[in-house]
């Protein structure tokens, strides 16, 4: 019985990991991937442990199966997180990277802030949280590609 449960668990884990898009945390790696795959970068500034609209955007859109399935073949996802709770403190190197991204793309400190970039880092559009379906959010992001 335990072997059967373990097999089912591993099968389900495999299915979910196939659907999840990968989030980059390094702009240089995201840019290389965007160039290689000819995709825009979706840069998301969030406060994962304090910003209610950030948490809602993540839960309602980015974690949805519809978004994950679409994003894995159409976008390079880049996260710049700014947690406030001590237990969620980022490594110093990662915090410096996120600060540099914020200086360039989010100098007003808006959260959540979603910036659509081409592979060279040119801003194609900006948005944030919207009370909408994952499919409508995808269409909204796609509208910035021109």
C-alpha cells in the first residue's frame, strides 16, 4: 500500500513540475535565455511576504495552471523579490541584484510592478495587479509585444 501511495505521489509531483515555469532571479541569465529562445522577459517586482496585491497576483495568475503552461513556452520569467520578514531575508548578493533592477526599472518602488522587456532590456510595457483571469492577464502581457 505504501509503495502505491509513493508511486502516485511521485507521478503527481512529476506532472506538476512539468507544468511549472522556471523563475529566474538573475537578469543576465534571463537575458541570455530570452535571446536564445526569442522571448520577452516578464520582470516581476514583488514583496512576497508583505504586499497583499503581490501575493494575490502570484496566487491568482502566476501560480495558475493556465499561466504556467503558457509562460513556459512564451516568456522568460524574472523575479525581483523584496521580502521584509527577517526569516525571508535574501542572500546579500541576490539583494544587490534586485536593488540594481529596482534602480533601473522600478525607481518609484511600486509593488507589485510587472515590466515587460525585450531580450536587450528595452521596456515594452508596464503593468501590475489586475483583478482578472489568468487568460486575460496573458492577453494583457502579450499586448505589449506589439
